[in-house]
């Protein structure tokens, strides 16, 4: 949400919720999860979190050597067919990245109905 143009909205919401409780109660806990963390989002995250614990797999900014990444350019009309072909000839585990939850739901449903892929 932070890098999708919602930065001001997120800041407004967080500013309306006190980060500390003046009456001695529990402080606000803020969680941030990200597979990637661009520098501008990391800087913003530092302003909205306190005493943050950062968990990183491998060296930040570097890819994992054990992960094979392939890029194949296809037209929009061929995306679904191509994805099914790739999944059918690949060995799990496989991660398919999409840009919206609704697209993830569509891909999940497509995979369940057109392949024998198990989760």
C-alpha cells in the first residue's frame, strides 16, 4: 500500500492512532511485511515503526542463488495458456507472482480447473 500511492492515507490513519498509551496500557504494534523493500518504502517504514525487528533471508538486495528466475514475454491473450503450459512442465515448488488479489484468485481458480496441480 505504501508504494501504491496510499502513503498519505496510511500516514493519516497511523497519526490518528496514538503509538503509545498515556494511561500505561499497551502501545500500538505496527507490522510491516514485504518480499521486497525499495529504499523509499524502507525510509517511510522507519518513520512509522519503532524498535523494528527485521528478518531477512540472504543478503538484503541480493537474490538467492538457488532460485531460478525465468522471464518469458507473451501477449495478454496468451498469458493464461502459457502459464498452464509452464506449470504442467515444471516441478514444484513454484511461485506465481501477480499484482492484485483478484488476479491471484483468478489464477488459483484457473489452475484448479485446468491442471492437476496440488497445493
